[in-house]
């Protein structure tokens, strides 16, 4: 007998809510509950017209990946530089790497998977990556 939970999430029932960043909306895919907090997965989409305020920051994670479903986003990573991700692009963000978003399209949609589900974000308001 399995102790795991089967979780199904349909786009037709999707509810997006504001979350960590005010210029994004998040659709929780139910993985945190299903994995007892080991993993979180959500679809993130841009909120058109919202001002971008995204200082350098890092996340205390074990694993974080982003897969672009639609549109584009540009990130800058410490020790790597700037990279533009488009539909079909994927990025693995190593635990604790300092990074920031440089911009995104109004039609951006991306899938993000993070371990653990609850993680701390540290913000470096005055920091630059260059």
C-alpha cells in the first residue's frame, strides 16, 4: 500500500494568486501537500503592467529549476552572467546562487519546481552581479 497521494491539476480549474513577486501570479500544482513539503511546483505567469522590482537575491534550496512554457525571461546569475530563456528553455539554479531578473515578456508563463517546498529567500538590495 502506498502512502503517497495522487494529485491531478487541470488548467481548466486553475487559480492564480499573487505570491513572492508582485509582478507574477502563481498557480500551485499541489505537489507540496502530496510530498509532505519535500517539493513545490507551480506555474508562474507575468502580470502585465506591473513594475519590475527585483533586487539581487538567493534562495536556500536543495533544487530549483525553471522551464519556460511561453514568452521569455532574462536572468543574471552570479559568476555566469545574463541569459535569456524562451519557450522550451530550462534553467537549473544551484542552491544559494545570487541572481536577479532583468526583464520578461507580458505573455511569460513558466513552470518552477523547488525542493523543499518552503525555503528562505535572502535579498541583497544594494548588490550588483557585474
